[in-house]
C-alpha cells in the first residue's frame, strides 16, 4: 500500500514523501486509539479510561486532512509545471 501512488513531483518530492509518511502516522494513531479502547474496555481497572482512547480518532482525521492538503499542493504544483512546460515548448502557441 503506497498512498498517493499516482502523484509524481519533480520539484516537491520531499513534500510528497512527507505526505506519504503522514498518512502512515495517521493510520498508526487510529490503530493505537482502537487498540487502547479495546484493551481499556475489557480491563476492570481501566474501564473509566476507555473513552480516552477514542479522543485520538479526531486527531487521526486531522492528520489525514493535513496529508491530503500536502498531496493537493504537490498535485497543483506538478500540474502547473507541466502546463508551463507545454506552453514554453511552442506547442501551445495556437
């Protein structure tokens, strides 16, 4: 599984890498929240803290949103770069 596998960038490769890594961080946060909720809910001593694990699910949603914004920036820049190269090559002067 490689997030944003259709995106390529000549100028913003690091931002694309950061967007991909951020997706994996979001997946880890949501999995950790679910695992903590299940473990805490099944433990008699940690049952009052079970809802605390669900607090991290909105955080993972924010992480996914930020990752999508970074990917969108990369996509816009690459589209603009390709369009500019097309016009500068002389093919777009019609």
